[in-house]
């Protein structure tokens, strides 16, 4: 199973919750009234996307709907995936992008910091970089031994001290050895710290301060966060960012999250890019985070069907198609369903000037379902339901 498939499977509960809310929303009809906007914002919030991000997405959609004179709710929902993707903070490429750097990994116990450090070490070593690890988690039982195993798997050196040592001194020693060996990437695993403990957070502040003062390379502080923690994860991120001035996020356990929308809530509110996503325990299961993949896994996506249509029809598929509007019925018919002068049928009869065209919403849905059954490729975001 590929990375995207694992993410899609892991976010199934979040996606089902979103789908249920959207079905209720669409059941009220296609009108772009105030109730639609309120219900859509509530749907986003209930998907753990967060209040701030949801409000911004709705405001952007309202503005686009006004400027483009969008006709109905379906036209708005076609833009939803794009707006959600745009709500993620950008940047972070310089942290693990190939330039010399020191990266400190912070977070509470159980988020997968040590495993993440090991996977990143393997990835960088495979890419030909000179990597050195620092085991500054000197308090958790077996943390040092765990990172040593990962260092052996990745075939990279590691700096350790006995359990209970000052973690800041481990960082100092790691930086000294990195300079001696000419390492261009230094990855330091720190001890898990509860964001609710002021004493523990101050100790972590000392570790970060010592590293930034001693290092000749740029130093980045990355928060590793468990995607299954939901709104508690947002509070964690707030406290760590307040104390340490974070540079980026790494999300773990996206393959088993029922609260995946929190990724967007954290990134948007704190302006922190998500640089990696973990979707399993394998050494290769930590990949670059792509908002497009995440949104497709969280709420579904129709772009793959569009790509399939382009492959089937070639360049002609990219040409703009004319839309035929039925003023009486009040919806847009695709060109292939438009009545032709040489073709008799129900649509021709409905368009006859001597008769009044009448079609209920249920009849339209029935007709559209028949069209979709004949042509699997979907055009609209909402058609996947």
C-alpha cells in the first residue's frame, strides 16, 4: 500500500464525518444564502480544521463567489479543496532541503520523535549527505538505545552520554563532533516535555539556547506532533511555539488519525509549515508533506478523474467547453447533454416555447445520476457523493 493510500485509509473517519456533514448541507438545496455559509463553516470546524482556518476559508470563498458571480453552492464547493490547500503555511524547504543545518526535534513523549529522527537520518544518508545524530533525550528509559538502533540502520554516527546526563551538554558534544567530521546535517533528539510543565519547558529552552549559541550552522527547531491528538495537539503546538519559536512541524501517525484536520488548524494558526508526514512504522514511511494529497485524503478529490479524462481525450480535453443554460430549469447542462435540433426527446419537449419547462430538484438529481453512471469521470467536487 502506497503512502497516499495509507493516508487516505488513516483519514477515513475524518473523511466520513466530513461527508456526513456535507450530505446534510447539500440536502438543503443549492442556494447561496447565509445559512449555507454558516453550515459550511460549521462543517469545517467539526472536521477539526479549527475556527481560525475555517473562518479564513469561508471568507475567501465568499469573496470569490461575489467577484466571480458564482451561481450556486456547487460552484463554491468546486473551489473548497483549493482553498483548504491554500490555508496551509508555506515554506520550510531549507530545513531538510540539502543545505547544512542543525535540526532540534521537540515534542511530548509518545509522538514519535526518536523514530522520526531515525527515518530522517536514513533518508539523508541515502541522499549522500553527511549526517550525525545526537541523543539528548537522556531521561526516557531506552531512548538512547532506541536511537542507537536507528543510527545503525541508517549507518550514521551518533553522540550519546549516560542516562541522566545534562541534555544541553549532549547537544554541545554533538556539534563539536559534527564540525570535526564535516557533517552537513545534525539531527538532535530531545527529551519529551509536557507543554503544561513550566519547569520542563524552561529546561528545553536551555537546550535550544545552547544549541543556537554554539552552532555555526543554521539551527531549526521542529515540533513532532501526533496527528491523533486532535485539539489537544493545537494547544501543545501553541505552548511549544511560545517557548521555543518553532520553525516547522512534522506530523506522525497520519495513517491512523480520526482527527486529521488538526494539521491544518496548527499550520494555519501558528504560520508553521508541515515539512514531513509519517504514515507508518517502516523506515521509508516518512515522506514530504503535500497539502494536495492531505486534502484529497481528508475530504476527497475529483482532480484524478479530470486527469483520466484528459488522458482519454487528449489535448481537446483542455479546451474550454460551452455551457448551455436552461433559463427555465435553472441549472447548467453539459454540452453533451444539450438538446440538438435533429434529436427529439424530453429535453426538446421541455424547451418547446408552447410548454412551460418544469423540473424538480429531485428530477435533476435523477437525471444527473444517470449521466454519471454512463460516464464515470466526475466533473464536480460534490459529484463523488
